[in-house]
C-alpha cells in the first residue's frame, strides 16, 4: 500500500492529477462509474508536510510489523484484512462525510497491532509511558489537542476493533465461531510458504519489549 501511496503522491506533485480526481464521492462512483475513487481516497495524504510525513511513517512501521509479526506466512489473511477494513470504512465514510480515508486506515493498522501486542510498553516523546493498547487513544488525544477533528481517528479505531473482535476475540468465546474467513481465491493468489521454524520476531513484537519512541498522528 505504501508503494501505491507514494505513486499517487508523485503524480500529484507533478500536477498530473488533482485531489478532486481522487476523493471519495458516492455519487460520482455510482452515477459516473468513477470506481477508482474507492481506492484512491485511501492513497492520498495531501502535500508534503507534517501530516503527510507522520502518516507515511506510521503506515510503513505498523504495516511492516503486522506483516512480519502476527501475519507472517499469512499474506492472504493480511490482504483480506485490508479488504475488510477498506469496505467497512467505505460504508461508514458515507455517513460521516469523509472524502479521504487513508488516515483512518493507518489508525486501524495501529489499533490491530496494539491489541495483538498488549504487553509492549511505549513512550510518548519521553512524556508519557503506557501499554500498547492505549496507543490509538493517545494519538487521538494528541490530535484533539492540536485542534483537529477526531472523526478520522474514531473511524479507524472502530473498524480496527470490529476486525480484532471478529478475528481474535469472538472465536475464543463460548459458542463463538470464526466469521471472518479469507476467500479461497485470495488464498490461491497470495498464500506464502510455511513459516520458517527458526524465525525470530521483531523486538517490537515480543511481549514485554519496549518501543522507545512513538510519533504523533494528526
């Protein structure tokens, strides 16, 4: 996803396209068949600036840690999480009038990672120590302090929670079951070889580890 995001950024900087050709608009999608907007609204983070840089860092960092951690050897399931999260955000986005959903998607990745690594201790610029599950809320609070809308953060947290509950919580409850099943066609396209028995996870993924810095999201 990061590669496609950078591609969109480059063509935007070259003034080949404008944000008006990328934003989420249900009317244009349904009436004018501009279906690319279902994807491009997730890939545009604006011009170079504070918001763009921090989103790129978060997107890369937590996407990589998920892929090399809990999704290692499960590329198909990783892709399905992207599709499931994107679909839910698109549906919810129609009700909250959001035109770009990339930041919400990034927060979703942060939320899923944080819930799957509850014992990781984090430090917010040396000012605040907390456990990983509080990370999305700390970022939302920071965004609020900066005077930004928290709707995007809340959307990402909500979708991340729905995925985490259906994938990690509900199947382990009495009478529960697995509702999220990766379609066979996705498994055929993206399944990877079995995990290496000698693989050691990243330090950030080990319970009890310590992440020495965390960047704010706005």
